[in-house]
C-alpha cells in the first residue's frame, strides 16, 4: 500500500543529507564544528554530530508521521491538537477532562478551545459522571470514531513500512528508545495507559 504524498516545501537550509545517510567520519566534519568546543577531541565531536543527526531524524520522522493525517485534518478545519484529543478520547472512552489535560500537558484554556469545537461539531460527546455529576467524561461519537480510525490507519501504514525496512528486532528497539525519551516521572503513567490496551508492558523487561 503506497503512502499518501504530502506537499511540503523543498527548500531546506543546513539540512542533513537524508538521501545519503552514510556514516560520518570525524575527518570530514567542518573545522568549525570540531573546534566548537576546544576541549573536545575528534571522537567526541563525531559522537556529538551523530546525536545531532538523531535530533534531525526525529524532526523529519515526526514531520512525515504527522504530515499524513494533517492532509485529512485540514479538510475539517482541524489541526494536530484536535487529532491528539480525538485519539486519546477514542482509546479511553469515558476519559475525564482532568486526565486528558494530564496526558497532553496543555492548559485548560488550550484544551477548552479544541474540545468545544469537537463537541459542537459532534465528533466528541460529553457526559456527567455517574458517581460524581461534576465530572465531565468524554467519548467519541460514531462520527469521531470514524475519523480517528482513518487517521490511525494512515499512521499505521507508515509505522509498518518503517519497521519492515528497519529489519528484525526493530519493533522492540523502537519501543525501548521511545519509552526512554519520555520523562522519567511520567513513564509509569504512560506504561499503565499502554498496558490498559495491550495487557502487556510497553517494553519487555531486560
């Protein structure tokens, strides 16, 4: 299945050559990069450049990972904030507004604007809690669920393709890397959230 094409600008400045991501030799690094930190030897400079390359790869990977659904979201007048809200509400029916705020790490005001639009346009329904009527519980409507499924499928296609290209063991390695990128104090919450769906840990114990 071919991935949908996303129209993006073609002009990049000081961009790593992603068409030929071969190994970088310390001797090939510009002198100003090697001398940026006077106390850094060639090996340290090379390692630093490799880590910077990871930063750039994360940027480009995120650009394309989000770019696929961006095309669909734009047709509805939605953005990535709407996508995040729809995704987590759909995955966690009855999610409290307070818990959604904790997941997204955004202000109540920012969430309020996005949530109001999704509710007004009937992508999300809001209900009072059974035991506490003051609680606001969120659910996707049939319309919202259909949109989430469409967006998720686009991203699944890209992830499946990337894991296949990366080779055996890439799935677990990617999980470990992404989990390690999460703030230490948030990992337990993320682990619990993922386990509630899969019934297993996000990453295997070593």
